[in-house]
């Protein structure tokens, strides 16, 4: 908490923005609420206001991050189509990160809303474990449930070979759609 006092309105949003810009690690709504002595709902509203102003804040399963596209200009990206059930989520995530691949997002095509995208930013087993733990703790539903397990991921790696090997491994697991 900031001096044990509630931080109000614009001062709070400026603080949140400052913290997000200074640290590449995600901040949960709960942590931001505790640091500013407000409710988590107040933080959700603050984040919405900051996003509406054009601040590139994304919500991940681990919390809010300030997105800066400081990716390696020599990194390779690919969008892959995959299909699996809930019980194979860990296999999918571990297969990708164990090959040095970062999972940027998940995308599904909704019949009413069109493309829905969720930011993941999973780059290692620690991130994957945090995602899986949050999934279990919240009893949330994966976006892929809307599409019978079919979904897309934007993935990124330092080399084309890492992407190829990761995709081959997903084929072996019968997860990659071709």
C-alpha cells in the first residue's frame, strides 16, 4: 500500500501505469489493489480507462503487463492451428516452450463475435505452470471450448528450426492441425 492510504483516480492510474512500464513481470489486479488500497474492481476500471486512452496494456492469466513490441527483429513468428481437449493443454504448452517457443496468444473464431484473441505470453514452463494453475483455481473455460478444441496460436522463436521442431512435436502429439 502507498502510505496505507487510498490512492485516488488519476493519481492511481498514473501509479499503475508507472509500475507496469517499469516491470516486465505481470501485476495481478489483487496486487495493484493492495498497493493502492482500493478494490480489485477499481483496478479493472482503471485498466479499462488506460486502455481506452491507447495505453498498450494487456491482461494475461498472470496479470496485467505493459506491452512493448521490443521483440527480437530476427525472431520468427508463425500462426498455427491446433486442436485438443482440456486434458491435453499442459502437453501443448510444454511441447512448445520446451522447444524454445514463446506462445503469444490464443485465437478462436466465434460465430457471433468473430475473432476472439487472448494474450498468453507464455515463454517457459514456469509461465505454463502459472497458466495451468490459474485455470484450475478459477475453474475457467478455455476459449477453445467454444470451438470444440480448435484454436490458433501465434508463436515466436529465435530460429526457424525451433518453430519446425515444435510443430513436428505437436504433430507427434496429434495436436497440430494440418
